C-alpha cells in the first residue's frame, strides 16, 4: 500500500539537484502551472466519459501537480505540503459552521452557497483586502469563459440579472445583429473582437439561465464535431480519396451523412 509520504519522497528525489531528473529540477511554478490546468481538464474529460479507471489515473496526475508545487515551495522556504493540507482543512471547517459548529444549515443549496460567499468575503476583509465590490475575489488566471460565468453569478446575487431566459435571447439576437453590422461596415478587427466578445458573454449567460455547464457543453460540442469529422474522413477514404479531394458541397453532404448515422443510433 502506497502512501502520500511515499509520493512526497519520490518528488523530493526527482527534484534533487545532484541525482534527480534534469527536467524536473529545471521546472518552476510558472512552467508547471499549464500542466496543472491541463490535468484538471483531463479529470473533467474522464468524468464526462464516465471512464472511472482513467479518472483514478487522472486524479493521481492532478495530485502530483499539488505535490510538485508544494515541493518547489518548500525548497524556496515558503511552505510545505503539510501546510497545504492544514490550510485546506482549516478552511473547510471554518466555511462549514453548520456542520462543524453551532450555526444552522441554510434552507437549500443556493442559500448555502450565498452563506459560503459571505464567509469568503469576511475572510478577504480580515486579510486586509480593500476591494468591496460584489465582483471581488474572482481570479484572473482562470479561463475567460469561467471568469465570465463567475462575474455573472456574483452580479446576479445583488439583483443584476434578467428574471428569465426570454430577455437573454433578445440580447443574443441584438449582439449578433451588431456583429453583422460590423462585417457590413468593413470588419474592423478591433470592433469585431469587441462585438464577438459580447456575443460570447451572452452565450455564457444563456447557459447559466439554462443551468447548463458551459465547459461541459463545449466539450460535448467539440467531441461531437471531432466524431462526425472523423466519420466524414472514413466515408471519403471508402470512396477512394481524401476529404480534401471533395468540394465544400460534397463535404457538407458527408457531414449530413455522418450526422444522420449518429441520429439513427439514438
């Protein structure tokens, strides 16, 4: 039976300046951060596919990222892995007074989330943070679609939100019309960036009102596109050529064929 102590020892040896792995020794917080993000997405992908064998492996890869960062922090004299564990244990107990203390639980999950946000705001104030905006505390390092969702959720908690999905559709049509207008006016790159950004922001809001996870929806859309495109390539190869040999109209016909094939299995 392996233990976390063994994993910590493995990482310490990998980072040893004399006998460790040259690649691991050269890494910094900045170079490892992209791998940390990638591993989190691979965890989400395994969950989407309900592949629990791979989920076990991907969670191990994600744990390794935590151990890697903690080891570099210890080498720099900042903190150690034990401090990471202590900090999260303290935080979870502190933010769940209805479980570990005398406070009463909120009426439902939504109300409990509001209590959680209030506790976080109190912690930020206690740490000396001066930002009192309802939008305070949203990290800038996260994917922008996720940041958009968090901005909208926080704004909604103080009442800045549409009452239902109907005006979201109206806003989406309005923003798409503005993109069309920019194309008609000459497609200035800066203006298109601004207007297409507005469309994407409204799409995130639409997903929020529909209670659809934006990341999961986009992952599913990407997987569907890839699946159908690969099927198109198979059809083209069966005909004795490649997809590039086909005209756009013929490719579109192959796409519809792949789509119909999928739909017939549903």
